């Protein structure tokens, strides 16, 4: 077989080393860009989480207020129902005391 002498192999070896160095530099730039993108995504994700948590807190506060308002409305309607029922009963009792169904 043909074997190259060290002086004949040098140009091939140098070109391969230069190519390897360019590849390494290219990969380093790509990794740096990916790391930068990842940091930006982490920051964006943290901002999104903060906004979501703040929105949940506002919603919880609003629902607490709505629950108390609904409770107040429920109590008012209950009182109105009792007043209507009491008025009907009082009318029946007054009707009976004034003679009611007596024919006379």
C-alpha cells in the first residue's frame, strides 16, 4: 500500500484541523444562541406565571365579594317570602274571624 510521508500528510491534516476548528466555532455560536433563547423563554415564562397568579388572586377576590352579595340577596328573598306567606296566613285568619264561610 501507499503510505504518505509526514510532509505529504501535513496539508490534508491542516485542512481537516481548520475544518474542525470552524465546526467547533459554529457549534459554539449555535449553543450560545440556544442558551440565550432559553434564558429569554425562562424570563417570559416567569412573567406569564406572575401575571397568571395575579389574575387568580383578583378573581378569587371578586368571587368572594360575589358570594357575600349572593348571600345577602338570598337573605332578602327569604324575608320577602316569609312576609308574603305571613300576609296570606293573616288574611285567612282575618277572613275566618269576620265570619268566613258562614252563611247567614
